[in-house]
């Protein structure tokens, strides 16, 4: 898997994905299913067909990888883009999340 070449100001590499994930936010009663576009140690970019989340909103997301390992991360929405895109700055993540990123880099 190749690291994303766009926006080289990123501190860590991002890896392109096309993965549906659930995002949980405090002001919604149910999780929102969005598309994870790219992911890295410090952040992730998503597309939401129902529109973006709120800027500075705390959010958490997760997904299951091979071997039934559950990757979970949470942080804050730091950027809103056109067409329902948003960027979440990852503040905390579990070991499975970090292991998944290592496997993408290999």
C-alpha cells in the first residue's frame, strides 16, 4: 500500500483506504457510517454522505481487521472540507490501530 503523496506538510505518512467505518460523536444518538479515505498515526480523513461533522467536535471511530482485531481511535475534528469531507486529529488509539498502520507501512 502506498502512502498518500498529497499534502506533504503532514508529519507522518498517510495511507489511502476505501473503508466504511462508524464514527461516534456526542451530539448524535447513533453512530454515523462514513468512508475512511486515508489514515495515519496522527489523523484520518473521511467522507460523510450526510455532511461533515462539527469543527472541534470530539469523535471516535473503529473498524475490524483480519483476525477480528478491532481498531479504535478518537480525537477531534480539525478540518472541514467540501462535499462532506472532514479530518480527525487522532489523539488516542489502541494497539490494534497502531499495529494496522505498521502493517500498511510494511
